[in-house]
């Protein structure tokens, strides 16, 4: 649990406990005041263990995490929402502790939000110095904080890699994709999971271009069809044994094929419906310095 969200609820629970023992695992640094508050509420001594497990962030991929904060900046975009600044600082500090890093912090000059975030993280490291390494050295990693608003080009362009297209055209929320509104999709495929840890095809094709995905899907389909044919030939006890042993893997492959064929089909439909090939051509011309007056026609 997160310390900021749960200490009062924990105190209420252990002051009138429903269980004989409690093991408290917090996802971030527990303030000393919170530890004292919990100790004072634990009159019956039911708390057996208190730990800090630094996981105060939402992993999205092997090299990416998020916090599900839709609007971290105030409407004019130059100042943080206070709660968002605190949340981002805590999440990055938790990640640094999980990776056992004490970094050199660098931020984008001229960006108020980047400067404030760097300052907030520095304050946490200074306050909790005992939890971090001895301090930044010449070999320390660098925490680089950039202001996303300084890149006006990337948001202008449609993305044409597999993961980016799924996220932009359909939407990925906590590694889940909803296909509930897609025409002709069966009920078991209306809510699917896209995780590079569990899906070998997805992991191998995260950054593949959309044109390559069609060929890759075709190869996957042919491989699946060949294995399906081999499973149909059960003529001996040995065949039965092999089928039983390979059935979980076969069933998993079947689910992978169905999922990605459905996804790629929906992406193709949306590309055609939204005329994204034509739009992307105009975007590329704008970015590469084409005649803007011609683009407006």
C-alpha cells in the first residue's frame, strides 16, 4: 500500500483488529510520523512486520513506467498541480531506491516544471540520505528530466509502429486493450492483455513497422496451422501423450494468434476509415519543410 493513502485506514483497522496479525508492506518511504502513528494505534500488538518495498509506480514495459496522471500541470501549462508534483517525485524516488541508484540530476534549462521536479527529488534524497548510496560520484548514473512540451514535432506525426498504433488508435490502459466496440469481435476478445512479459509475439514486434506486422502475422498463422494439423493426427498412445504434453502451449499459441489477428485487422480498418496514410503523407511534408499553402488545399 502507499503510505500517503493508507496510514489512517491502517490505524483504524489495527486499533480494532479483525485478524490476529498484520504484515504491512509499503510501496515507498514511510515517514517517521506515520510509523509513530501506527505504533500508537497498535495497542494490541498485532502488527508483526513493517517493510518498505519500493514499487510506487506502474510498470508499463521493461523500460517504461507511468503514473496515470491525466493533467499534471495547471491549465496554462507552466506550473505543476501540487499533488502531481508530489506524486511524480515520490514515484521517481521509489524507482531510484528500487534500482539502488543515487544519480546526478540534470534538467532542461528554462523549464519551470522540470526545475521544480529536480528540486523536489533532490530534497527527498537529502532528507532520506541513509536509504540512498553514499552520494553522487563521477560514475553515478544521470537522471535527466526533460519537458515534453519542447518537442512540437512528435505529437504532430502519426505513429506507425505496432505498440504505438494500438495505443493511439485503440488505447492501452494498464497493459489492457478494450475491443468491446469493435464490429464482429467475439466476447472473449473484447478485453485483451498486451504484456511483453507474457506475450512473445508482442515482445518481438513492439516496435515493428505496421507494414512488417502483416507479414509477421502471416508467418505466425502458418506456423499455427501446421501445428494444428499435426495435432489432428492422433493414431497411437504416443500421439495422445504428445498431444497432452503440448496442449497448453498449443492453446496459448491459439490465443496469441486470435488476439493479434484481431488487433491488426482493427488497426487496418481504422487506418482506412481515418485515411491515415493520406494524413501521414501531409504530416511528413509539413515536418520536412514542404509548401504549407499547398498542404492547406
